[in-house]
């Protein structure tokens, strides 16, 4: 199975994405999620998920900045 990490600054969105989608039916499992982009960055670097689903517009760090910081390590 492939791992997916979900990050959005709105808890309701994260909860819906984690709970609504039957990830296993698509060969995925949720390895982590966060409503804080800085926490997400640390966890993503540690967990190394196969897929990151991120909100683009977040308060502390937008989704593009988050993904660039992950890529840069």
C-alpha cells in the first residue's frame, strides 16, 4: 500500500478527507495529517509518504512553500 499525508489549516477539511474517502480501496493508507503546515513539514520529512495532499492557501506557510521546503529537505 502507498502512504498519503493530508495537510489543511481547516480541521473539518482534514477530518473529512481522512474519514470520508475509503483510502484502502485505492491502495492507500493515511500515514498522517495536520492542520499546521510547520508540523506537517516535520512529519512529512520523517514519514516520507508517497503522496501529500495539501491546501494551497494556509496561514503560516502556503502549500507551494510547504512542498518546496519538503523537496529541499
